[in-house]
C-alpha cells in the first residue's frame, strides 16, 4: 500500500472531509494533528511516506526535508501556491507537486470581521458582558473613514469593494500596482508614505516573501495616525512583530487585528498574546468548511491521478 501522510490537521477534522475507510486497502493513511517540533523530528516521522498532503504554508517542505525523504514521490498542497515548498528541490528529486482550488472570499470576510471588531471594540465589550459590565467603550464609525490597502490583488480588490459599499474612501499602494484596476474599482492610487500617513484603517493584502518582508516597522508606525488601526490577514513577516508590540504598547496607533504571524502556531507565551489593544486570531483566513471540502477532496483526486501516472493541477 502507498503510505500517505496528512500533515497539520490542527483541528482534527480531515476525516470529516475524507472517507478514510473508503480508501483502506489502497492507501495507508496517517494523520498528524500537531506541527513537528523541528525538522529532524519531521524527517524521522515522515521517512517512510510516499505522499504528503499538506496545508499551505504550515509545515515547511525544505530542500533538506525533501532530500532526506527517499521514498517521497508526491507533495499535494491546498491552494495552487505554497511558498513553504522548495519547488526546485522537488523537481530535482522528481517529486510531483500539485495543488487545489481555493475560495478567496473567506480571507476578505475575515478582514472585515477584524476591521469591524476593532472599530466597535467587540473583543472588550463581549468579554465585559460575560463579567457583568455594560457599555465600557466608545467605538468609531467607518463610513467616511480612509481605508488604506497594501495590495490590490484578488483579496485586496474584494476588500476595496466592500470598503466603498460602507462609504469609505479607499487608497491603494503596492510595488506593482495596476492603475487600470484602480480606475476600474474607483480607488485612489497612492505612494506608500501617503497611504500610511492618511489612512484610518490599513489592511495588508500582498504576498509574502522578501519583497514585502518588514514592510511595516517602527518608521511606518510612527507615521500613522494615533487613531489608526492595522489589519494583517496576509503573511506574518510583512509586519515586524517586535515593532508592532512597541507601537501598540506605547499607543503609537490605536490597535491592530492580526491573523498571521512570523511563527505559526503562535507560541503560547508570545508577547503579542499579552498586548491589550490587539485582536488576535489563529490564522483563520482560509479556514472554512467550504474551503476544507475543496482542499481535502481535491487532494484525494490529485493523489489518485498521481498514482495512475496522470498528475493533475501540477505546480512547477
């Protein structure tokens, strides 16, 4: 039987979407619910597996890991882009890499949950209600406020449309900004500095990688309005976490809504967990029943196609 590992099933839900019993006899499937402590442990645990079914950008599939797994033939990821996979190493080792479709709307929806949560102090007021208190804060309206978007790709464009529906003014910056798209969406192209200085809410929607690493640090925080909020549902390293903690702890900005982190899962003792004016979520952007259904069902389709010698949805 082909040995298959399903990695990073944090919520222990893979079997709700995959009928494991139906696959018995053809595949020997093992599910890993927790991240590996380090790469050496990952290599030891995964040594015998021929196929890895992974969630995008959770376990890092590095050159060293790939070279160490001599039996590995297939890597199947959620989504059609996963920067955590060393594609060059996979290609050199003749390992097939494939992906799945993904709904992008959940990340946009979660972005607005964070924006609205920050504007109306939802976390504080909800917690206070359970403690017996009543109306302890004063929120702000978002109509008429300036929404600054860093990135106007698929998710950023959706966020922009909703911002305009709320009656917000929308400014946009990125290093490769499409001015035609700005015109189509009726949003204002801007320099990074003007966006940082002018926005009441700044939401990040660019890809990870070196280009945008530490895009927001103390210099940018110092330029923001003291009443501004920062939202990051994109990638953790885009915002310098140490500088974010300083900015929030010293009230340089009003607050932040964060769903992504430099290290995931976020360590239990991380300083971000103890900052007051922050709304933290555990990387829920793409985590919906609809997306998981797509991921896991298409992963099995991909696996069957790979085993039959006719890979589909390949990533190179």
